[in-house]
């Protein structure tokens, strides 16, 4: 099977596996964009050359680099659990602490320097305990630490102000940049990126899975000295060269600014909220822990157009949709299998062709356009067969000879080929390729069930026989043959980032903008103190501007009072702003000033938004809007939300692995719109 000649991306199966394992769980991160503390691993052990604070095995099966900031509230929330988990797993796992001070935290650099100095004194756990148990974390803790029993204050001060600490901190920030780590807490688990605070149960599952993966590699012949490198290459092939160079070999990374610069804390489930209009892809394969077996019965909603010419009867119980490339030898090798299938099962199977011309094949796109030009003369399949018979590489002369062999009016063919009629169909096919996260060609979908490559006749026939049983059950239940395919795939996934089954969401307590009754309804559950929600609206608005009249957006309050102390009051302020007709103005100001959301600050935000401040103060003091906020949150609770922001598109949960951005919203909305055509 040919690999796509485009940027490497996670497979659909690995993303689904990761999403299931690392669903947000309320996890959050800052940034957007007990063994000896300093013991180096034994020679040849599968552990980093980088010498940092840590605990666990000297020859670990699971190596975790934890990028932390000492003023990051999310690092604080998970600090003690993190150490407890690794203490319990110290025979098989090792934790390394990497300092990543962010410019969003004013004392972050001073605290990171103190942490490095504490490690050099063999006291990193004492520092960790002091900082992450303190009610208020600022530079005053440095002096407090220096007065603790057993600390040589003069040596501590000399170390934290010295060049050695400067160099180590610069290394750590450069390392984060080189490895695509953009915030705290972030973790590289045997090379795979995981962002956000995680509960014990998640860590235990991760460590168990990775230890088993390591054991399997060792049993398969991997040498212990090569184990960590092998795991990193398996978990994150694109990040692996940088990881090996800078972590395993200890080579100094390119210089980066200290502290790490971020515009605003952001990020969700291991992916950034990107700058408006971009996709925001981090380096490597986020949350990829190997490729677990795909569900062989999973159904994908592969769209078939009414004017797609079928090979086989339109009423056939089994539809095989093939995404192929006319210069791909594996797609060519599949053609005899498909032809034999139609001969053996003439009434039971239809075949639909979709284009996926790969850029590595220069003649593939011209050939696809030629097939579409032949479609206009009603001879798509004749041209299809002639193109494969011509063989790669498909030059202009070969394509024209195929047109003659297919019996086309060559003059009309040339005219059609020069036009732009194929553009929409090719764009539609490519949209499905991207939505279904396909890699290479060919890809087959048998009544929505995915098969990859030039599958053999026996494998294909087995799946077809199983699908024929499912189809006949639907026919028996009364589904008309003309509506059978849509019935069979209608409940399947449209997009890897969209759930398969729509949720029923009561939005009566929501705040809505856009055209009522629009084809696409986006419902967001947000918290005005959530840093990940702060930049979401700019991406929504960028997408809405492109799709005037097609999208309606509803805000639902989901204040996380357990981690955001001002969220509930801020939500009530937003409700009063809405009653005064200025919710979105207030929303923008409050999101930009999340560090100040106490009562007085909310009143100031209201003044800036043009609100009647006296009415706002009265509403906050009386709890006037509390029932509305609680009603909205109850809707989110009924959906078992795990964190904010949570987004639904036409009721389908939307969890883009590359993060919320105008681009990921655009793809999802276009996919939903096409499904309604």
C-alpha cells in the first residue's frame, strides 16, 4: 500500500484508542501554544542521557519526561498524585522532571532556577513538596526553602544564580521546543505526547500498557540497550529523531527564549488551540501509543452521490466504495479481484469509485480528471479500465490513447479535460479522504467497513458475506432497497473527530447567535475562567464568517467551580450581560482578563462592555441568574462532560485531535453539510 506523500498524521484507530484512554477527564494544562534524585542510568540502560530530577528504575520499560512549571496551577493539582504513581511503579518506570517556565507566570524563571539548584543539592523532592503544597506560589518561597533544615543557604543561592543553572534551564526550554511541547504539564511517555493533568487511574493504565509493549519488544529480540529508542520510534516516528538526538544522546537543542513564550494558556487533550485560521499541528504524533487493532465492525459514513456511476445494480445489498489512484500499483492489483467479485455476485454487489490521486504520482491527478471527462460522455468505467490497462506512468499521450481505447469522442474529451467540471467532484472525494484519515491507496469501505490495501479475494468476500446478512435483515425489516445503503451507513462516523451518535441537548438555557434553524448548530459548554476556552471564539467566528447563514452557535455555561473559584460568579455576570444585550462584548473582555474575575473585576469588565454596572452588581449580590447557570450546567452534567470546552456539532461530540481551530471547525462543518446534501 502506498503511503501518502503528505505530512504524517495519526491513524484513525490510534486516535480513537488514545481518545478513549486520555479523554479530557477534566485535565488541563498551561501554555498554547524513590531512587536517588540525580543518578544517571546504568551504562546501556534504556533511559535518557539527560540528567534531571527524577525517580524510578535505572533501566525502565516506561520513561516519562514531565515538563512542569512551578506557578502552573494544573501542575500543582497533579503533583502529589504524579509522584505517588511513579513511586508505586519504580521497578518498571522512571520519571524525569524537565523545567518549562512560561512567560504567563511572572515568577516562573526564578522558581525554575531554584528547583535546579535544589536538585543539585539532592533536595528536589523537598522543593517539590514545599512549592506544590503552598497556598500561594511566588518568589518568596525561594527564601523560605533556603531556611529549611539541612539546606546550605549560601550554596543554594550561589547555585541558583550561577551559569550552570542558566545553561540547564536554557537546555530544558530548548528541549521542549525541539520536541513540540507547548505547555505545562506536558508529558512524553516513551516519546508520545500527553498534555494536561491526569488522574491516577489514567497514569496507571498508561504505565501498564507501555510496560506490556516494552516486554513484547524484548521478547521479540529487541536488546535492552535499544529498548527506549525502539519504543520512541514506535510511539512517535516523527518526533523520534529529535528525541534520540537531544534526550537519549544529550545533544544540546537549538536555543529558545527563556521563559517559553505563550500568548495565552491554551490546549486540549494533548493538542493546542491554534492561532485563528490554522490547524495547529504539534510535532510528532500526539497521543499515539502504538496501533491497537481496529474494530473490524466499525461503520464509517462514506457518502455516495446520486450521480456516482455504479458498477453493479444500485439496489445491491452490499456497496464497496473504493478510494484509489490510477498510478498506484496496489490499486491496480486490486482491479482483477473487484472484477471477479462482480462476475461471481452480479446481483449482490455494487462498486463505487472515489478519487485519491497521491502527489507522489505525477500522472494520477491528470488521470482522475480524464476519468471525470469520460463521465460526461457516459463512459467512466470504460475510461477507468483503459487507464489501468495503460499502466504507470500515465503521460498525456497514454491518457489520450486510453480515451481512444475507451471509445470517447476525443475532441469532446479534450474540451472537457480543459474545463473545470471535475473540480467539485475531486474536492468532494478529497474531503472524504481527509475526514476519514485515510493513508495511501487503495482504501475500501464495504457498507462502511474499512479495509486497507489490495486485499485478497477471500478477505473481501468474508466481509461482503457478513454485510449481506446485515443488509438483508434491514430489507426484511422494511427498508426499501433504494434507501438501503444510507440506512446501513447512516449511523456511522462522519469524521474521526465527530461522534457517531447525536446527543439530544436541551439548549433552552443557552445563549445563541446566528440564524435560527441553520443547517449546522454548534453547542459549546464553556467556563469563563477556563484558559482553554479563552481563544475558542476567534476560531468559531473565523469559520462562521466563511459560512454565512449556515451556522448557529450556542453558549452553555459549564462553570468548573472545583478548579476555577470565580467561574460560577463570572457565569452569572455573563447572564446579566446577556439580559442587557451585551453578552458577547462582555464575554470577549472577561476571556481576555481571566486573571481578574473576582466581583470587583467583573464589575470593571461590565463597565468596559457598556453594561449598567449597578444592575450587574445587584444581580451578582442577589444570585438572580444562579438558577439559569445551574440549569445550563445540569445539561452538561447529563451529557457526562469531562471538561471544558466541550463542543457538539449537530449533536455529535466534536473532539479534534489537532485542537480546536478555524481549520478543524471548517472541516467538520463542511462534512456535516455534505452529509445533508
